[in-house]
C-alpha cells in the first residue's frame, strides 16, 4: 500500500510539472517540415536559441542556420520577434524556405547564486533552510541557491502569420544552465507531442 501511495504522489508531482500549452484547433502540423528559431527576448535569453536548435534537431526537426536568420532580419530591418506582422512573417518564411518560425521570451530569470556567511570562531553556524552548503571553513559557510528559469515559446505559421502552438514552463535547477536546459527540453517535448506520430519516433 505504501508503494502504491508513493507512485501516485510521484505521478501527481510529474503532472504538476507539465508546461502550459495551447494549440490551434484543426491545424495540420504535418506540413511543418522546416523551422527557423528567432532570437528570444528577455533577461538571460542569450543561450536559449542555441539550446532550442540543439533540442529541436535531436527531436528530428529540420532547423535553419541561425546566421541566415539574422541576415534576413537585418534585410527586413527587424530587431525582434515582437515586430513581426503576417506579411513580414510570410516574406521571411519564403526567403528562408521555412514553414514556421519559433519565437518567445524568457519571462523569469533567477540565476543560481552563492552566498558566503562569516561568523566568529566558536559560534554555531546557522543553517538556512532552502539553501545548499557547498563549502565551509572554520569561520564561514558558502551557500548556494537554486536557479529558476521561465520560458514562453510560440510557433508561427509563415503562410498565415497565425500562432499555431504556444507553451510556457519554468524549471528549477542547481545551476542556471541546468534550469535553462530543463525548461527548453520540456517545451520542445511539448511541441513534439502535437506533431504526427512519425515526428515522435
């Protein structure tokens, strides 16, 4: 009985970790064969695009080279994904030869941090709940805090300029990179789940 309760609790915890997702009704995802990943917005977004490209490719997607996207956006005199109207999206799709654009933003960025607490020799150090001890000496303790990253992403059909898939998730990790990667992997898995079976194999 105890084992069954632990399995149920574990399943509930995993269900709570699923990203929030919305999908355009009756959209044919099988026609999306090639994707361009635009620069993401928000603090801490510099490494997000490369992580998305890597994970999309691992999941079987055909992804356009990032430098080509930057060149096309410069030609269109666009800085960020927020300025893309349907006509521009269609034009970019045609130039890049893609079926969809992936855009988004980092909505929450709390990097992992280390904090050193000094105390007098002979004093009993105070253990702070929720922090990890990563080093300690005779008169100091170094604590680390978790990183927490929140990312929102959306897939835009280049023919219509419509958002056909959107999802957001946040992830905690011992390091900033771990949290970032966890959020990206979760979102790519969510995107992959709406594609026909052959994309999921």
